[in-house]
């Protein structure tokens, strides 16, 4: 069941860096809503409300309801600026959605299923952790599943092999890029041990060298 996110916001007219700094000191988060052929709206949200929502992975790939002065705007999180070293948010961008217009949103990958190749000593490598999906707002998935159950040793699962919900396309496939999503291989170190590559090489036989002294060598001392 899809999760439902609602954010309370207020419109703002005081713009600029100085005004934004004052808002942040008051525990507010400056943000903007734009798109869908409408005028952008500068807003403020409670910082901690947004920060708490971000702890839920689904927040990043859901249609959000943002109540601006009592009026509901439906949007997706498009961009988020964080403080360089503090656990603080600096600014957020929200893109309005139109029910009849496709959106491009990143959806996380969920890896499921027990990979039998792991029992044979293989290690699963996740080559991606999210994909860009193209769909109408009503079809937006919270995540895309990647089934590892049938992944065999030295095989790779590609984007074209993923089972997508109805109405959802992958941006990379649209552009002809069938990239790998996950693979499984025997670790190099283990493979090298099995092949004996790490065994110490046998010492080469070194021929003994005898140096014959020339007759009358001056280095000989007479007793």
C-alpha cells in the first residue's frame, strides 16, 4: 500500500539570502514549487517535519501533498540542498505534477530473493541503487524490485530484465542503454587461491659457481 505524505507550508514574499537565513534560524526551510505551466511559488516548511519525512525512503518517490495556505499542491521532490557538515537542510525544490503529463522520477531498487550462487561462494554486487522511471503520476512506484533468486554465477541482471509496474518505463532503456543492475562473481582472492595463483613459486635451482684461481695468483699468501 502506497504511503501518503502531507506537508504544511506557507507562502512567502521575503526572498533573498538574508531572508532565507532568518527563516532557517527560526526552524523553517525555504523552498519553491514550480512546473505544470503555473507560476512558481516560494514557500516555507517546518524544517524538522521535512527532515523526519526524509527518513522514509518512499518520500523521495511519492506524489506529495503540499498545503500552501490551505490550498493543496501535488508535487514530487526534485532537488534538496543540505548543509555541508551539519544535519540540516538548506533549500528544497518541488516539481508540480499534472495528472495527464508523464514525470521523470528516481525510484529506489529493492533487491529480493535468495541468490543460490552465494552458496557456491559467489558475492552479489549491486551496480545500481536507483533508476529513473518515466510514468504518469498515478503510476509512480515507490520502488522497483530486482529478483536475485535465479541469478547464477558470473551472470548479470540488466535493466531490460526487470519487471516493471504497468505504465512505467525506464529512462535508460528509452535511450538505448541496457545497463547492468546486479551481478554475482567469485571474489578474486578466492578464485586465485583455487587456481593456485597465490602459491609461492618454487625456488629456481641456482647453479654453483666455482672460480678457478689463476696459476700464480698474487692473492695467495705463502706460508
